[in-house]
């Protein structure tokens, strides 16, 4: 197995994707922010002093996907055609579950963009709620599914 981000001299380098075919590529990711039940209730009722937590977290996640190459070394800047960030208030887990989707037609995948969107949306929820709940935990950040490219389709098995 060769390392794709190391050149022949052992130096870090961006992978050359210029010879790869452009295909439709899509990735879905997930993150969970666990919190106290009263914090979750305040998010649901939109009564936190900092404002609409989920609206701000959605925008933060979308912006993060668009800035992924600025945040992660050697990541290609991509012309994303779609980014979505959706939430489920999970009463059973006392959590906000975050689901992201990134899509494009291009020469490299969008897994990192989807994961970055989920992570930054989770961090934004934490930031907006930390005044009422510093015990929140961000966990379960993972790739759920990806399609397109040479490796084809991947779907996480629970």
C-alpha cells in the first residue's frame, strides 16, 4: 500500500487528480451532540439567548464544507453543487443528531466536506449552548455513505 499524500522524496504533497474522470460524487456524514434534557428543550423551543441554534449551526456547517480545503491540509478546493445540513432532535438520546450531504461532479470525493460540515455544525451547537450546558459531548462523527469515483459506493454498516 502506498501513501497517496507522500511524494517520491517523502514530502507531503497534494494528490494529482488531473487524469481522473469527472463523475457525480456524493457523501453523507453524521455527528451527534449529547446534552442535558433541559438544553435540548431550549433548543427545541428556540429560547436560548444566543438565538436560533439550529439555523446558525446549519449555516456554519454549509460554510465549513465550502472552506474544507482551507482547514484540512492537502484537501482539494472543490466546486460543490450541493451542501445540506439537517437536524433531528433525539429525545431518547438527549441529543441533536446532525446529517450532512455534499455533492458535486468532479475528480475527487466529498467525504471530507461532509464530515467537516457535520463537525462544525456540532461545534456551533456546543458554542451556542455552552452558557447553559458545558457538559455537552460531541460524538459519533462518521461517514455514513459515499458514492462516485473509482472506489464506487460505500455505506456504513451499523
